[in-house]
């Protein structure tokens, strides 16, 4: 989603050391998330949850996307460079593009609600931006956005809490942030009815330790999301499969 990682750790602003992940490893994580998401959605919309292990594996997709976004927002100079705003614009654009297909596939709690994962990431980025800007008014705005936005997006406040906590971890290397990430994913039991999302924590912690050589393809994640939903909707209509 952004440029490749720096080659070495830089001092964090508050009592820790910033975590770095190689650009190739970050790209590999995005592809892993896309594959798991596509498998999970095919299992849900085309195969009525009959593919063994697909639902459980799919619980890792959201946390992977969340911590990849968090890492990019935690890069040195990201706020000053306008990264947050650019990412938020893309998330809003592709989230809106995906919405007709997301609604058309069905299985939502009510009508258009909740909004798709792009909007969850959008709200997370907005919260992080306000927190980074600092000051009482912006921190109050971040809290309000978190509380209000969490009511409208997929995976609710738990996903927002995880993504913001992951940003905190990558920004500072704080062990408390890892605990917060773990608690947020454990709380997803309310949504997932299982704890498989916690498997993303070892991935997040191990990512800085490996350097996978995967070339970066700009904006693939953004375009893939509405495209794969459109394909699934077309296939489900052709096959007469409806949730």
C-alpha cells in the first residue's frame, strides 16, 4: 500500500523501538490476506460453508489487512507526507465501488449494514491520523470516530481496536500494544464464534524477522476487493446460489 520498508529500526517517539518489515515480506502478507479472503468468500457465497477449514483460515484475512495498514501508517514521516489522507481516499473510493456487490451477495445483518472491510480500514486510518495529530480536540475526535464508526463497519470496534493497537506496536515496539492486539482479536469471538483470528498475532510478530522477496504491485489490494466480489456475485447468480 506504500513504499518499501526502511532497512533498519529507528527510534520510537515514546519509550520503545519502531518495528520494521521488509517490503517483500509486507507484499507477501498482503497476498496471503487476499488468498485467505477469496477462499473465505468463495466458501461463504458459493459453497455454503462446506469447504473444510476455509472459514477458520478466513478469520486471519482481516487482521492481516489491519496490521499491514497499521504498519504503513506507522512509517516515519507518514503523517507529514500525507500518507494517511491518500490511503483514506483510496479506501473510500474502492469501498464505495465494492458496496453494490457486497450488498448484492447478501448475508448482511440488515440491508447495507455493516459496511465492508474497506470502511473498517478507512475508519481505522482516520482514528490513527487524529491520534497522531494530537491535541485534546483531535483526541476527542478520534474517540468519537472510533465509537461511532465501529457501529457501522465489519467486525465492529474489535477490528478498529486491533488495527489501532497494531499501529501502536509498529510505531513503538510496545509489549502493551501486543497485549492490546491480542485482546482485540480474542474479543472477535463475539463475531467469529471462534478464536482463529489470534493466529494473526504470530504472523505479525514474525514478519520483521524474515525477508521474503516478492515484487510490489501498486493498488492490487484495492482493486482486487471490488473485483472479486463482482465475480462472486456473477457466479452466484449464474449458479442460482443465494445466502
